[in-house]
């Protein structure tokens, strides 16, 4: 199944019955976009932008209206680069998010993606709270052909990250991918751990290219937006990894996050395989929505 195939199903009927861009069409379009999980405010803005274009450009035929809607969605998603910043040696990526969203799995897939691009990658098992988290990450390190730094369960996450950064500098590693404990976004003490990890990176690798990537499960819909808002306030997000897009028709959450938080979706997960995490493509996404 390709990118966003299930998302396409929810909007198929809308344009199959299209006759003209009248008020009834706009109302149905807004309802459809809400069903696709763009959220009420983002759906309303998308429809208002489209309505204005239709009026100014006197669009009426199906294809021109579709093309205009596609462009509106692409513009909503254009809130920053979707490229991963790996411009220094080493570069460091922190992966954050609640338990169960596919964070550790996504790290393994990102490692594979970077390896394909010729990067030397080191995984850091700083999720020391969840039982067997380091074991799971080690399995992904082996699959991706990457090195890993880990300690015993319950170890200080900052100490693990310190060791990983020292190893990266000694071995000439290009990118360090750091797993963190899955945390509920309303747990202030766990959020404070992210600040500690960030300070260690600043101290040990000053000037290093940084990414703080929030992993979100697309099937959680608008709850994912709430998570993203809170994590952004606490951790200063640079991007979103949106997982499980193969299992939902509600991937519109990507547009809601981009519009409301100004944080770009950088990667999209569309399956379980090691190759099933792809750079996010706004054009392809917009095409799927319509």
C-alpha cells in the first residue's frame, strides 16, 4: 500500500459527485476534511482559502477546483524544511513521545534511512525506564547495521547519552539517534529529563546540528495535536515523525499540526518494514487528501 492510500478513500465520493463549487460543495468539503482529522479550525481555513480562490479565479470545473485545493493544502503544510539536519559531525537527534507510538521502531528505520545515505550512525539507548527498551533498540541497531551505546535498565539517561556522545566523537560517527523514555505529556518530572539531555548535548557537542523529533501515532487523531502542543512548549520541537499512516484514514492531523503549531512533518511511517518510513511529501499528501 502506497502513501496515504486509506486516506484517499474518505474523499473519493466528494469529487465523484462534484457538479459545481457552490455553497453546498464547500460545506460538504469542510465536513469531509474534518472527518479526515484536519480539525475544525484547519478545515475551515482550508475551505475559506479555496472559496476565495474559486471566486477570484472563477473556477468551476472539477479539475481546476481539485488543483486549487491541492495547492491550499500544500501551503498549509509549508511551515519549515522537511529535511533532517545532519550538517555537522556528529549531528544529534532526540526522539520523544508517549509510549506505544512506535518511537523505538522509528529510530531503527531512521538509522536505516541515514545509512542508505552514507552516514555512520550510532544509536543511544537512553530509554532506561521501560523494560527491554534497550533490547528492542539493539535489535533495530542490528537490522540497520549500526552501533549502539546502552547501559543497564534503570541507569541515568544522561549518563547513557554522555557515553554515546563521547563514543561518537571518538569514532567519527555522523549522526547520534537518541531514544528517550516514553512519557505522558502531562508528567512534568519526565519532561524535565528532556531539558537535562539537551544541556548534555550543548556541553559535549557545542554547535552540533540538532533535531528534536516528536513521534506521533496518526490513529490518535486530534489527541496527537494536544500531545504535540505540550511537547513543543516543553522541548522545542524541530519536526514530527507521523507513524501508522497505513492503518488510518485520518492522516489529516499532519495539516493540523503544521498550521496550528508551525512544526513540519518530516517523516511518515506507512508500514512495519525497515523501509516503510519515508521523507514526508506534502504534494503526495495533498493529492491523497483530495
